[in-house]
C-alpha cells in the first residue's frame, strides 16, 4: 500500500537520513590539520585501494593541511578479529601505535559467514561491534570514529552464489547506522553507492558494470573509486577545486573561488590570464574507459569540480591553452554553462598524478610493514626494519605534500577559426 507523506515529513526524513550518514549540508570538512587517520577493516580495506584513493582525494583538495593515512586492514577479519589476532590484539598492534586522531571502521562481509540467515550471526556482529567501539575509545582517548556500512555482496552484476547475502549486508548496514546515531558517531554508506553504480552500469555496459565487483566481494580499482567518493562525501569534502567566471566583453571577473587570478587581459577577442588554484584536481587516468564509465554511474565527477565559466562570448568556438599546451576546443555554449577542467587533460591533472604515485608507494610499504610486524616467529632485527620503514614512510609523506602544492598556470582562450 502506498503512503503519501506531507512535504514537511519528507523533509524531516531526508534530514534524518543525511545526519545518519554523515552528510549534513553546510558542515565543514571533517578532517583537520594534523589528523592521523587509520582505516580499520577486513580484506576489502587490506586491498589498500579505497584507502589510497581517499588519501589522493584529501591531499589534492587540502594541500595546506598535513593529514597522514595508515591502513589496518586484514584479510578475513571480523568485528572480533580473525587469523591475524583477536580484536584486542589487532587494536593494540595495528591501530594504537599510529596514535590516530581518526579511525574508520568497515567490517561485516565476513561477519555474515556467507549465509543468507541474518539471525544466525547478527548478535555476534552487534555485540562485537559495540565492544570494538568501546575498546578503541578506551585505548585512544579522544579518537574520532567514522563507521562505514559494509560494502555489497554483488547480486546485480553477477548471478548470486549466495542469494540474499547482500540483504544481510544491507541489514548489517542498518544496524551500523542506528549504532552510529546511538553513539554519536558519523556513518557513511558504501553499499548503496556501489550497488547503484553496478545497477546503472548494467544499463550502459554490463561487462564494465560486472567488473566493479569481479568476485562479488572485492571491488576492482574502479569500484574502489566509488567507495572513496562515498567516503569523501561523508567527510563533507568541498567538491570545488576552483571556480572562475569571466564576463565578456569587458573581461570582468564575476566569481573567483579557491584560486587567485591575475593579469586578466582581453585583446581582439583573445582572453589571457594567470591562475593559481588552492588545490589540484583528482589524479585520474582520464584516458581509461573505466574512469569515463565512473563519471556516468557514480558521483566521482561531482566531487571534482574545477570550473571555468566565460559569459558573453561572440565566436562560436574557442581554443583553450594552458601553459601554451592545447587543452581542447570548447563551444561558446559550453563555456557559458561552465567547463569542468578536472575532466580534461591539463597540466594541473598531470601534477596531481605525482600524489597518487607516492600514495601507491606508501600502500606497498604498508603491506611490507604489516607482514614484517606480524611474522611469527619474528625475523631477526625486525625492530630495526620497522624503524627504517617508518622513516621512509615519513619521507614519502613529506614528498607527497610537496608535490601537492599547486603551481601558477597561464591560460589563453582564442577564437577558433573556420567555426
């Protein structure tokens, strides 16, 4: 039976949902300068992909902050632990030594024991999750927690081997959302964005859609971009890299956001200026067909807005050059509506790739460090090795932030002939 809600009640429901999933409108970015973030989870976290991509997003968007990211994902883990130690061991060994100010938790896939019987393991999951939160708070006073609803078991892009298992994951997610509200902890959903991306993708390209969760459980790199995007939104990431609006024919700046524009000139329809943004666009491989696919099935482009508006142009098409490199041919209508430079190959996009290269190196180092710290019996001189890796990691972080500092670029917009 359909229910008709008043507009007021619908507004209340939307507000409650936004609050429960940590995306309340108007809030500032949830991470602060100096934060140390630990990602706690199972093999999906241990893939070191959504975690690395979140690092890419944050460092490129907030290069003046200094936020460090560490991975504490272990294959097969549950809220009570797993083959690498029980929960208390995991917290003390894999989380506490980083002195985190922020810990994200993403667990549930293994807790359901791969059965569609929700009740069979739910109590253990609920009790274990509560104990995990209490242990983190007791072990790290003042830590800020973010709970992540379990990512999906794919029953859309592939025939399900365990019919109904994603329903278990969704119900676990409902519990996590209610627990977050009860404990005053923000909650971010991975299940719905991933499931939606696969569902929409199946109408566009079933092969690509199916590859987002190739084994139904572990996302591909493209799938991890969907989750990193959801996490960034849940942290209230500012979606704007920069925004510039120029009014023609006067060449007047009408809007300048997160950037500095100098030496703006208009000469015989040619517009030139210098621009130094406060941030960089995301380090995306724009030639990768999967990235273009993600623009259609996820919110990736919506969190990466590097906008250029030029209003009142007379010619039908213009060539855009940045640092004397041709970026593209743009129509008057496109420039009037606003062009997102973040989805074009620009010098700024090339600069941003250096962030990901270092984040990828850090992810590999993280895996080596975990293997070394958990080897039993311990390898000789293990502590010396861990100390050396820690020093190298700090050097990498410094290098990452050095590469993240935006540079000044020269822009040139020229009427295109024969148009």
